[in-house]
C-alpha cells in the first residue's frame, strides 16, 4: 500500500490555514517530534463523523502502524463505523414504494441499501439470515441517489449486521473481562484504528461522554466494562502520554475535568482517598477545531483563571460561548489551538511529524472537498473491509487470560 492522497496539495492545505493556525501547527509538530525522540508517547482523542469522512481515522491507523500514535480514545459511533469498514457506498429508494412502515422511517422517507457484490452477500448469508425478498424489491426500485457515507449506519444489511455483531462482541468481552473495543479490534481491518491498535497492542477506548451513539454498539461498549473501570483505564492512557491531540471532539471531561486528573480536573479527592491519579501539568494539549472561540478562550487565559479564582461564571467573564472543555484547555499552559479543517490540518501534521522522525508513511489523507479527498474516500470504500468475524473468533479462541 502506498496511498498518499494529499502529498501534492499539502502546501495548498497549509495556505488555507490562517497565519496563527500555521504557527500553532508548527508548534504542535515540534512538540510531537520532541516527545517521540525522547521516547515519549502521543494520544489522540477523536470525535465522530468528520474524522471518519475526512479519512482522519484511517490516517490515525497508519500513525499507529508506524509507532507515532500510542493511544486513542474515540466515540462509540466511530467504533461502529470502523467495524463496518469506515466508509461504504449505499443507494436509497423510496421507502413507501418499498413497502416499509412509514411511521418508522427517517426524515426524507427513504430506505438505504448497502452496495454489495454477490460474493459479499453470499459471505454474509453464511453469517446471518437475509431478507431476500426485501433485497430483490430494493434492487428493482429506482435509485434516488448513491452516496459514500459512514459505514454500517442506516443501510441494510450492513447496518443490521453491525447491530447483531455488537451483541456477540459484548459476550466475548464479558467472558474475558475486556473492553468491547479490544475484542472488536481482533477482527477489524488493519486500516482502522481498532485493527491497527490490535496489531500493535495499542489501547483504544471510547470516552464516557461519547458512549451514546452507534446504536447497539454504543450500548454494548457501555455494558462491557464498568464506568469506573473505563474512566481509570482512560486516565492511565492519558497519564502515560506526553502529547494529547484532540480532533473534532466536543466532550472531553476525562481529560480536562476527569475524576482522576489533579491539575485542571477534580482528582484531588481521588488522590486524597488513595486512588491512582494523573496530572496534565507538563503535558501538551493540541486541539484541531473549527471553533474560533477555542483560540479566543486561550487568549483570555488570565480572564478565565481570574473568574475561576473568584468563583464567577467563566462565560460571562470571557464574553464568549463556552463549550465544556474550554475551561481547562484555556487555562493550560501547554494548550495549542489549531483553528481549521481537520481534513487539511491532519495530513500536514502527519507528514511533517513523519518527515521530522525519518518515518515513511504509506497512507496520507486529504480533505474530502478536494479531488484527492474524493479519490481517498473511494479507496477507503474499496480497501477497508468490515470486521472479519471468523478472525475475531480465532483470536478469542487463542486468547489467554
């Protein structure tokens, strides 16, 4: 594999960032390179949809493969999509013409089918019963449109397959006392974060605020290990890493306001009680986000801290809309806000870090609104495959407690 979709357009991506974001990106790259050269670790905290659509999760999988990324926390929706192959192609038909219960159909009154080859359908038939009549009726109706979207979502049969598979993964996770994400990773494609992490024994965990999503996958992830254990596992991941990169993610309490963090969070009573805690004091927090208020919050560092010292509302003091995670990020000395499109910032970071470390990447993403990004999305559809159930079961059979 050697798919460097953004390589010829990196400078265009760089030029699309404003001057302050270009400077911040340079600072972020320097921090990551410095950390890796001294044997430190890098953790990525991803949100959901945009990271899948922009090829960022596929890029992170590559960065795991080459040893640049050492830990990941993400959303249950991302786990569901990676189990289904990250991106897939679907076609839509008129749900009423299909004969569906219109009271249960999503907005737009359409029903989606996964575009699958006969051999792919035959393989799926060996795993689960398919509604053959539904497939035939759908194939005979006019297609309203055909699109690439996050995989295994609302389309039949792959969306249903992921739902059913979630319960099987949950059973194995409970049997072995492991997080759902670990077991799913055994069967996931090597170009997913889950699959790459399984091959390198890198932890991937869903954050507690992002457990809601991905249907049965989200519920199964939440049921696989207790919330307290999940929080402690995530805190250990954070404690072991020197640089934390946040990518289009909204809720980050475990990082900035977690029960075991003692610098900007509420870990003092966990420490007081003799529990394991960690500290963000010397770490670097890098955030890629489109929200200009994040950078504004960092610029108002003193104002935000003063409001906290006086017990006053931070939003009123700063006079900007405050998201939950801005408080600690704004006050942390190691915060680096990169205001810009993750589809353009991520390939720049990956390329520049790899170059600085003398590492050759075999995959580099590109913003989906470019021709290269469109080609990248097609490549993901064609090459990143859904979870291999037989492979997962084989790994489970060989797992030793």
